[in-house]
C-alpha cells in the first residue's frame, strides 16, 4: 500500500501483478491497481482529471492524461471516499507509476492531489537487497 496526502485528500494505491494477463515469453506484463481517494478536507471536492507518469524497466516515461478515472468524475463530500481498479500494461517486467489528480473544490479552485509513486514489480525481476 502506497499513500500520499495533499490538501486534505489522501490517495492510496495498491498494485498487483496479473500473471494470467501477462506473458513473459512474449514480453507482455500487466498490473491491476486499486486506488482509494479519501476526502479528509472540510470541503466537497470533485475529481476532474488524471495525469500519470508510467516508467518502464528501461526508464522510458509514458504520460497519460484524461478526464476523470474509469469514466467517472466522482464528487466526494468531507469524509467520503471513492475506490476504483484499473490496469497498466508494460513491455518490461517492472516499472512504476506516479501522478496526480486535478480536483475541483466547492470554492471553485482547481488543485492537484499527488498520486504516490508505486512500483510495478513482477516475479520475473531479480530483487537485489542493498
């Protein structure tokens, strides 16, 4: 579990490697990730857009931008949370994701909320202890 909190909005990421959707022989790897967005602030907020930085095992960064998440632009009142699951394919057996959500506060101000850096590790990557 990976967490970040910005402007009273906590984002938690839980990635998991999807062996059944991946093929090491074909160089195709797939992860699911579940995100929880918890509004700890005193105002109602709406998730308007996402901006991801997906880094593969070669260090190449791919940017993904779009409205909302999984076709939704959820509104969160104080104390409410929203969870969703999505996926990420890579051509390398490891990588990472990070980014931010653009949120609209009830005061009309748009602000960015950090999505924590989280690893995309498969069983095909040799782990080294330092």
